[in-house]
């Protein structure tokens, strides 16, 4: 009995050492990070299929540059700017709450085209334009800034994870000029227009930002400490949103009730224009990606990390408990127990995700599956000094 207790204490010490060593390097192990992201994607897909879309998605309408638009429009992309002026005028007459374009107006245009678009912009104070960040890190501000400096805009460029998928969205950026100037993300600019959010200045700490509107409604946004980005809660595919063809909006073939008091997002849906992105719920058009990002802000349906100590405590306790089972029972029972631990972990992980929490989806399964058995091997090699056998 005493020998079993001593053996358990020694193996637990080895398992605890291995776990703590692994936890201290977990963020620097790239394969572990990629596995964590893939497991997160699986849980996100399950959540999307099992949960209904938020009710507030009904407040959003996507005016889509779709296949119908590409085939019927008498122009090739990029369309003349007067086309967008007509669309703005038609949506304004239909009393859209906000009109946001998720593509950038770059380059020169004919003066008459610019003047018509300028007039349309001047007639609606609730229009949001887009800016992008290029590969060199420079901010590409829409060329319409020379037409009207009063048109708000936001950054539509997204952050990519190491596997090329998009899971996070910026809240704002500050440039290096003197004095520095801040730029909101496209989604934050829309939220500001829709909710009257006061973002000057945005308050917060390393892990969250806080802002409120004149009515006292507060947004507390959990963000990454390094780039002030929040995790997008993907709740909808393109078909879950109300879609209206851009061509219909151009031809003024609109039902005003479809547009009145709606947040109208204008962007590409046609795959012919190439604006497709990899996300946890699959490849989706850029406008759908951006709409999910805005919907996360609009509904305050944020995803935040559980305290780091919780996940680490569970990993340590899981390893110690698995070692106990490994000593008390045969190998088959120990393997079944570890598999049950991992299954319970994933069930709890899914439940937490539905509540808006995530943690490291690699550390616990790897620790519980590897370190108890590895600690027994090391114990046998150090104390018994003979060929290792499962007992």
C-alpha cells in the first residue's frame, strides 16, 4: 500500500512537471495553435447548426452585387460612380437607416461621375464608406475624401490567423503620425452611426474596450491585448440575411418596407468578383463576413476567453486523476477513462461557447492523453531501471 502511494506521488510529480512545462510554452507551439483553431472551427460549425440566428439579423439588409447584377448591368466592374449615386438616392428615398459600402472607391473617375456621387453623399449623413490596409501596412483611404471630408469611413481589412482563416476583427487603429490619428473599423463606424455610440475616446484596458451612447447603453468589447481585435461570433451564412440585388436597387425596383429603418450593407456576393474568405463556418463572401462581424457588435454577442487559470487547473487535475486511474486499473480501463475525460471536456467546451466563452482546446486533451502515460514510462525508467511493461 505504501509503495503504491509513493509510486502515485512520484508519477504525479512527473506528470505535474510535464504539464507545467508544457503550459509555459503552449503559446509558442505552432502546431498546437493550429489544432486549437481547427477544434474551435468544429465547435463553431456545430453551434451555427444547432442555434437559430439572432432576431436582430432582421434589422440588416444586404444589397448584393450578385450574379444577377453582373449579368444585367450594362457595365463591367468597376461601375461608373453615378451608378452608386443612383443606388444611394433610391435607398435614401426608401428611408434606409444606414447605408454602408464594404468596398473601397479608389482611383480617378470622370468629374461628372464624381459630382453626382458627391451630391448623393451630401444628401445622406448616414453613409459609411470603406478603407483598406495593403500588404505594406499602409492605409488606403477611399479617394472620395477629396469630394466630401464629412463622409465617415472604416477599415474593412480583417486579421488572418496562421492557417489563413479569419476569426477576428479590428476595433480601431492609430497611425504613427504626430499627432496620432485614430481610424475605426468599418463595423465600429456602422455601430457608431446606428447606435449613436460615443467613441471619442474609447476607454478600456488590455483585454476590453468600453463605450456607450447618449442613452446610457454600454458596449464592453473583449479584445486581444495586442491588436485590439474581437473574436467574430459567426451566426449566419449569406442566405440567413435579407438579400436584395444591387441591380434592383439601381433600377429602383424596391419595396420601401424592405428598406425602411434597415441597416443596409452593400457588397459582393457573386463569386465571379472573387471576394471570398475562409472562416470557421466555411468560405463566405466578404459582405457576409463583415455582416457577421457587425452582428457580433450589434447584438453584443461576444466571445471571450475563460480565465487562463481555469483551463490550466483543469489540465493539471485531469493529469493527476488519470495517473490515479492508470495505477488502480488496467490499461484498457485507463484509456476508456481518458477518452471519457476528453469527451466531457469537449461537451463542456461547446456549452461554454454557446455562453460566449472559449479556452485552449488543445492543452487539456493533449495533457490528459499524453502526460499520464509518459509519466509512468519515465517513472519506470528512473526508478525501476528495467524494460518498461504496462502493469
